[in-house]
């Protein structure tokens, strides 16, 4: 399964790259031809029209067929691997829309990347493979039953996420570490080598496509190599004078990253209000951003003067570039001159990053061009993320960071001894760390991206500074998105004030727990399922009159399975274990619960009984009512629980054996503060 996840992710990623490069290349060549013929308005209308059409396809697919395919998908994957049910997130419609939509959105020139969508694509593939598909097309092969459980499904989705990162950056080790640091909540040694096996498969597939596509056999798909942004040709030598500018790059990365997160939070809140108005509003917003993007990308290069090739120190053979890709785009300039801003704006995000990372080009980019590029990508990055198209944050942030890294190198030229292209790499790493708050995985990803191990010490230094500065202001961008989507993600460390409240007090603030008897009437079970949305119910037993004991916990899905099979008893009695085994299997009990309203039960059936003891977990996790909420949060997250039963400290005839039941929603800080407003003051003190 891990091999299949890596194989399919690598193939789909290669096809996506091939489609994007060819669509963008053909679009750019035609637009440049019109500009060279001085038909500027025709060039703009063609450029904006093609971009608008591509955006319409991506947005329409998301709006009509799979709304959950919009965005990167990484926060939802992170929430699912934390134990949150994210419905309609990993199905076939999401996979197809994500593939086609990411091709259209990235090819349209908008300020977004394909990296987040590739992670989501890998997760969708893993889910569909482990479950044998979905719906009526689902395969019922016997050997697939072994993967029809939450743990294996979670492990394979982790493999899919790491494969997606590997396919995006061609970074196998970075993909594994990304899954470990950012996505997965529970980790073990077996999962480590499985994810590594998946990413190794992805790399082999990517390498195979690169070899096949050499010498222009795949149209405009660039030849490149396995190293995406190779800067290994520069020897890095450290000097004491480099410490100040490098530290400044790290601090700016943390400040800009925190500011970007704050402003993006406000923009996403506004977009939520707009998107709530319906499908047409979502579509109109995406098309408006597309028109604005096209206008900025097309018109801004006219605002900067042409640069002579001799000033950039470029070889005559490579400057100016009129063809497919290169550092020195001629655009509207005469022979012997190039437009440095067009070299960045009139390219795919990958090519633009390769251009700005290029080494030995200290004089290639003008300061005013870099400032314009940084400003437009900041504005477009904030406006683009959140519209109804598949989009990723990685490359837009890399481009913004690389721009300010180059700017810092130009402004501090008298102190800078490291190549300006390497400052662009450091700026990109710093801004990503300042926004996403990752360190180890980012460090390895950038090493695999750039193929320069000599950058390791200084990259680690910059990442740590940027993360520290960013953490002082706000959470990471993915945590902000999780909060906006209302996903109950449990952080690894509970709030300090949670130790001042007991779980018994938390249970007392909730409605009384709904319980069932070991042998219960069918009508009572149906009424409980109809009147509550709960997924677990404590089961009580009365071994003798006046005495009540906690027997265990029964799941809603198991109750629905019993009702569907109509496993009813005419009299109140306890069954033998073999009776249940004859009727039910583990795979049948693992099916989704469905709706109780779909059941048609006769009055005679409603008056019968169900023996719940074969379906009850008799060893659920229980905590004493005096335990602090802080300890309960740690236990809940560490053991990957869905329900936690609270039992009384003292047992007795008149004392109920169950005080309450807690779920992850009850343990979220926001919900606890809603039930106990006075705790907010303690939170401020801490």
C-alpha cells in the first residue's frame, strides 16, 4: 500500500507539472509575441482572457462538485490525523477536482502553488487505496479488510501527505520530516520507514519522468533535474561580518511572517462572509482576483526601465531570453536589453523561484524591481488564498521571502560577502519559518531543494530566529486556518489555567450523560439515537436490585448495525457470545453508522429488546472526577481517545456510577472558557 501511494502520487504529480509547464509556456509565448509586435492591448486581453478561463474551470469545479477541494487541504489533513472527523475530504470527487483544479489555478498565473494540493492529492489516494474506493464503486476484496480500520487508514494518509511534499519539492527526507513535524499527531517507528518507502518511490517515478522528457519530448516541460533550485555551484565561506545581515534576514522573516499571518486571518474572515452568500459569490470572487492578478502581472513590467545585458554581466548567448524560460526576459525591450521584472512575473512560480535563486547574478535584478515584485506578491498572496480554487502557500511565501532576501543583500551590499542568490534562499526559508513555524523539516527541504550542504549552519540559524520572533506574536498559519474552520484540534500542551479546574466540574456544566442499560428496549435505543447526535453512550448494569455499575461504552455505529440487522430479543435476557458472532463481523461493525430515520421498524419490533453486552467496550478509558482538565487533555491526546468517561470518587448505593462523558469539543480551551467565564481572568494572569 505504501508503494502504491508513492507510485500514484509520483505519476500524478509528474502529469500535473507537465500540464502546467505546457499550458503556461504556450500562453506566455503567444503573449510575448503580441508584445513584440507592439499590440499591447491585444496581448493584455489574450493574457487576461486565458487566465480568466483557467480560473473559471478551477473555481467552477470546486464550487459545484467538491467545495472541500478548495484551499491547500493541509489543515484538514492535520486535523484528521489529530482525531477529527473531516467528512467529504478524501473522496474521489475531491481527488479529481484537486488534480484538474490545481492545473487550472496554477496555470492561470495566480499567486498560489501546487504544493498544498499535492499533499491533499496524496492523502486522497491513500484513503481511496486503503478503503478500496468509495460508494458503489468500492471494491470488496477480502484482503482489503485488513486496512479497514482507523489506524491503518491514518498511517496511509500520513504516507500520502509525505509523498505529496516529496513530489512538490523532490525532497524525500524533507517529506518524511514534514509529516513528522507538522502533520502527524501520533508517530511510531513503523510509520517512519513506511513514509520513507513512499517518498523513495515518488523520487524514482519523478526521476523516470525527467529522463523520458529530456530533449523536448514532453513539449515545454523543462528538462531540469532532480534538484529543483540547484545553487551548488557557489562555495559558501562564512565571515564574522555576515552575522549581522543574516540575523537581520531571520528577524525580518519572523516579523513579516507574523504580519502576513495576521493580515491573512482578517482577509479569510472577510472571504468567509463573501463565500457564505452562495456559489455565485464564490465564483465571482475567484474571477475578480484573476482579473486583478492578470492586470498586475502584465502591466507592472512596463513600469521599470530596460536593463542592458552588459550591466548584468550576462553572456551574450543567454541575454536577452526570447524563448521558453530564462533569467533575462526581453519582453518589451530592444535587442541587447532585458526586463528584470518580466523575468520574475512572466513565468511559473517554479521558474520565477529558480530565477531569483540564481547565483552569480548580483547585478541582474534592480532594487526598484525587487521592491515592486515583493509588494505585488504580498498583496496577491493575501488576496488569492481563500478563494474557491485549489491553492498552496509554499511557493508564494518562498517568492516573497526570496525577494526580501535579495533586497536585504542589495541594501547591505557593503556588509554582504555571501552570494545574493543565497540570500534569496535564506530569505525564503526565514519567511516560511516565520509564517508556518517549522524548522527541522524546512531545513532539510531547503537543503534538498538547493543541493548546497554548506548552507546548513546558516539556514538553521535563520530558521530558529524567524520561528522565535514569529511565535512571540501569533500562532502558525495552519493553526489560524484550523481555528477559522472550527476544527477541534487538540494542541500537545494544555493551557496553564486548565490545572485549576477538575473534570467533574466540567461534566457538571454539561447536560447529563445519556446512558443505556445492558439489555435495553428497542424503542429506547431508537429514541436515544434520534434525540441526540452523540457517538458513544455509557452502558449501565444492575447486577442486583438497587445496585448500578458501569458496564462500558457502546458506539453509535454499533447500535445502528444491530438495528439494521434487526438482532432483537422477544424477552429481556442476556445472550451467549456465539450468538452475536454468528450474526456480526468486525468489518460489518466498522461500516459508517448512517441515519436512524432510514430504518423502518414495526411496533412489534420496537417493543422487543437488544442485548448490548456483546457490543460494549467493557474497558473504556475512565478518569476520576477530581482529575484536573490539564491531565485529562494530555491523556486524551496521547491515547488518541474519542470518549473519556468520568467516574465518581466515592462509590455507593445512591451514587451514579457515571458522572459524565467528555469529548474533544469539551476539552477545547475556547469551549471551557465559554462555560467558565471567570477562568478568562486567570488565563490573562498566566
